[in-house]
C-alpha cells in the first residue's frame, strides 16, 4: 500500500508507538502538525534506529503497518486528521487482483479530486473519509475481486471540472428550502440513497462544520451536499455496473468462495476454520473436512495440497484462492484479520517479535552474563505452551501475543532492567561495507560474547548469507544490525533446543534467519551437540599440531646450521643415534620429557596441512550447501509456477469445452426459435387476410353511413346559427398565428435563454450593483414571458371552446418582453457585443415602423438605444451620423428620394 501523505500529528504519534518499541523512541521526540516527513527524519536521526537505511525505509515500515484492514479503527486513530491510502492488492492463482472489502472504499478516497478550495475542500474530504470508514468497518476479513477504477476516476474528474457551472444553474432554478429539507429531498428522492447508511452521518457532520465555519448564505453547503451525494451515487452505480459484491450498494447471490492462501518457504497453506466457514456460507459440501477441522484448535491450518486431496474437484473449481502478501516486519508484525472477528499473526512471527524486543529493543544480552541466563530460561519455560513443537504451521491470536509481551515486561522490569545502562549502540558502517571480521569485532564491542561465548562462530555464515543478496561492498549499517540480531537469534535457539524444533516445524528457519539448521539437514539436535564437542576436540589437536610443527621446523633449521659430515662419520653418528634411542626407551624419564615426547609423536607437518585443507574444504562445502539451498528454493518456485500454468491450461481447456457445449445449445435454441418464428409468420399471414376482409366491410359500412347522413341533412329544416366566411377566415388566421407563437415558445424556451444570458453576464462582471440589476431584469423578463405564454394558451382555449367566436371577440396579445434599454447598453459595454434578442420573431413592431431596421447607408442594424432619423414618406430610419454625412452631399431620402432635412439643423416649428 502506498500513501500520498503521512498521517497528521496525533495519528503519526500513535502509529509510531504501535510500530516501534518504546525503548527506541527518545522521550524528546515530538510531532509537529503538517510537517510529518520532517518528524520522521528527526526520528531517523536518532542513533537507536540505525537498522533503517533511510527515512524512506522507516516511512515504508509505518505505512505497511497502516495498510492492514481497518487499521484506523484498530489503532484508534483520530478520523479528523487526514490520511490518504490506497487499497493493497493481492493476486489469485490466475493473477487477478483482489482486495479486502474494507479497503475497496479507499479507492474512492481521492483528496485531489474536488471542485472546492480552502475550508470547503477540507469539509468535503473529511466527510467523505468518514463515510468510507463507516462503510468499510462492516467488513473484516472478506475479500472481493477488484474492478478497474480508471473509468470512474476519469468520469469524476470531468464531472469535477464542470461541477460549479452546472450546480449554480440548477440551484438558481429551484426554490431552496431549509438545509434539512433540501438534504432529505436530494439524498433520498434525488439520489435514492439510504439515510441510515450514509445520510445521517453526512448531515450530522455537516452541522458540526456549519458551526465551525458559519456563512451568511447556505449556498456553499448546498453545493457540498450535491458533490458528496454525487460521489457516493456514482460509486453505487459503478459497483452495480461491474457486478461487485459489496454491501450495501450491491449484493450478488451467484459468486465463488474466496479463501486466503498464505505462504512460508514455498509451502502454501490455508486457515482451516476460515475454509470451512466460507464453504458453508456458499452451501457447498464440506463433509470431507468438517469433522477434521472441528477437532483442530482455533487458527490451525491445512496445506493447499491437503485441501486439494480432501475436497471434491467441483468444489475446488468454485473456490478462488487469493495469495496473501505476509512479509516479516522488523519490529511489530502487521495483524491479519481472522474469520472470528479478531486479529492474528503467524506463530513464528510472534516468536520473532518477542525475540526482537529482547535483543534489539531492550538489548538484554549486551548487559547480562551467563549467570543471569536463568531469568530468560524461566520466562521461555512459562510461555512454552504457546510454542508447541507438535503443532504444524498455525497462527496465534494477537491477544495471546500481547499477554506474552506483558509477561516479558514484568520479568525485564523485575530482574534485568537494572543492567540496561551499560548497553551500547552499533557504530555506523563505512561506505565500503563491512566484512565478517568487522562483524566479529562489533559482536565483541557490544559485549555479546559474555553471554554467548560462541557467537562469533555464526558470523562468517551469516555474513555470507547477507552478501548473497547484496554485494559485500555495499553492505550498510542496517545490514550490520540485521547480522548482529541474527547472530543472537542463533545463539538463543541453540541454548533452548525446543525453540529450534518449533521454528523448523513452522518452516520458518530462513524467515527467522536461522543459519545451517541441524533439523533441515536431517540431523538431530543431540547429534549437533556431539559434533560441536568433536569440533572443539579437533581444534585442540590442531593447536597442538601447530606447536609441534613449529618445533620440527626449528630443529630442521638447527640441523642446517651444523657443519657438513663425511659419509663414514655419518654412519657412526647413525649408529650412535640408534643406541641413544634405545637408551631413551629403556631409561626412566621425567613427566615433562614425557609430555614433550607425546607432542612430538602427535604433531607433524602432514597433519597440519591436512587439518588446514579440511577447514578449507569444510568452508567450501558449507558455501555449496547454502547455494544448493537457494537453488532448491528457485526450483520449488519454478515447480509452483509450472503447476499454476498447468492449472491455467486445464481451466482454459475446460472453459473451451463449456463454451462449445453452450454454442451447441444455442444452435439448438436458434433452430427451435426459427420454427416458432415460421409458425408465427403463417398465423400472421392468416390474420392479415382476415384484417383485409374486415377493412373492406368497414369501407362498405362507412359508405352506407355517409349516404344516410346526407339523407338526414337534406330532411332537416332547423336553422343553425353560423358566422360569416370572412369572420371564419379571420379566426383561422388568429388560430394559425397563435399556434405558430406557441411552437416558437416551445422551441426557443425564452426563460432558459434568459437564464443563460444572465449567467454569462454575471460571470463577466464584478460590480455588485450590476449583478443586482441583472437579477432584477431576469426576474422581470421571466415573469412577463410566463404571462405572455399564459395569454397564448388562454386564447387557444377560447377559440376551441367557442366555435362561433369572432376575431373581434378575441383579446389582443400583450407585447413579448424585451430587455430594457439600460440593460442592453450595460451588456454591450461589458460583453463588447450587443445583447441577444430572445424569440425575435415574436417581437412586435410599433405602428408606423418597418420590420426591416437596417440602415441602408452603413448596412448595420439600428438598435432601440441608437439615435436615428425617420423618413416620413417611406418610414425608413437611418443612423444620425450616417444621414448627416449623406446630407453633406444631398438633401433627400436615400430610399425614396423624397425631401429630407436634418432635424437639428432644421428643427420643427411649434
């Protein structure tokens, strides 16, 4: 899981004290709000946390702990502080992404995707975070397949960009009631969301923020409600569209059972009781494993191979096994949600957490000697039942782990804390890395050889193991911390053999850094002790061999310094030496001489060279074993991948066969439907023949009815009042005109057009008085337009009801509304263009004026506010400036050539 920001001050402090032992956190360290990365760097600068290579590594450990499901509830974090996390994904055997249901809501925790700024953005972000937290808290260990969130993200991004414009228009066109009434109406009826799930929480938090950020106009809070509701609504639609089983938004009945699969040392295993519960919830046959699982202790496991053997193949096809990522942490293990509503960790990880607290946090073995070892033994004897060597791989309840740590705290405070002042800090490593000799020196510097005299024996192998993954030249201070910790682990478990057996049975030897595990190599712990004794004896003999070889070398050098001897003399000396040897054998010797004789007899250069070659061969053999072990791991991983590929091919073959069967069934269905269609077509033709016959009969009957009506009309003598043809023609003209007007109103929608013009004008001006004038003009225009529309409908109704009405009896329509002269002038000055004419075809032309208002001199339209001069003969108007320029040449109308004078130059008399 990644995070865009570290939690705020209160949450960061809780998180640090939950992830790092308190002994490694200095009392002087403090958190500063809104500057959390600096806080982590300050914490990293302390000498106690040298096991981290950088502040980023420390940050990743904190965020890994925070990534566990429902971590904010489990750690009791303050929800008002903002945390941004992304869901952690896990793959199934087909490499499809899965996630905890409680984490899926984090995908919509998008702090940067908001149309608001400042305090409004903080309100929206906090309320949405509370909603996702509440919705996710109903789930614990359940998992689902994760859909692709890309489309919904880009949809919300586009919606966010145009949210403000759309919302302003919508809120302006409705009558805003109280905030509570609007919220209920919008949330329940508009969005169709449940008040119990999210509505009550959103409204209550909104009221709290309203007290904190009071504003005169609640329009900001109306917009916040609309945005929050829209995000939750789109989340609900997205879940339904992708058929995601996530209550309360969408619940599906047909689904596969999802079971978590964990891995240690290439061994895949499942939580036995979780498997049984999940299969029962899906109403599958569990007779093959039910009795066995119920006899197991809680949090026991079944290997994947055992599950395959005991479950039916059809059941296995309906189970999705999700491979969980469970890396071991440096200090506190990340809790795993269990099926019973609690949390747990692997039993081997619980032992690792306990050993880390003893060796790294409290540095116990740096401060005590072998005489204080009894307190350690008594503590592990008290908790021996938690690390049962007869159990296979299993999990441990987090509460049991806390209880063991509390017991350890009591033992430490009572007997060992008094020695803590003498603990030392591991020194920083050079940039060139460190060697095995440097590691041995560090172990001596930390005084670990007092409690573990043989701790340096593990330095070479542990250094070579760490160097396998890193070049020796780049081993860091963090690697030195790891090496020192592993050396202590190896010494502890050799002093308490049942711990080694427990770790081996949990298949966690490599996971806990146990080097050259005797049980992994097929030996017994007793045999390993014998080999240790024999090794010590061999080392003593090697020392004696070295001393004797030195003595031989010195005697050889002494002989070389002697003068040369003749062959005859050489024979004499040989005889004498033989006699002297015999005398030495027969003569009694002192104890010192006897010891020297034993040394001379047991030591020679060949033995010394042989022991040297043996040591070198043993070292090469040990390195070959380590390399062989890693190759076996790679081979096992490759075999697992091959099995997965085989399973995929089998699934694909089965799917192909199923699709072929479905295709055959579809072909059969299509052939059956073709036959049914043919039958329907035949019956339809028969019905069409019947219909044609009936139509002929109807035509004949209509003709007979028309004849009868004509006969009746001729016989009637009653006089019906009628109106003249001229009046009828006038009424038809009025009716046609009214229908055209109504059609124009429906097409152009003057009220909506007026709102758009007003909105555009308001966005361009910053004058408050102008904005008030615009709103007044908009309300007046809308009212007059409604009155005009109502008058049109009334006249149409009048004509329809009264067939004898005349054109004189129909009242005239009011003038269609137009913007005032001042509004148009202000609009032109601000927008640099003339105000648009709404429903221009409905505007009435004053009496004595032409419909064409174009100036024939400049060919521009003459607006009402423009100064113009009218020709009384042809009623044509011209701009004052245009006609004055014209008068400089001629004194007549440019259209009809009648006499025309400038009104200012020749004003009217009287």
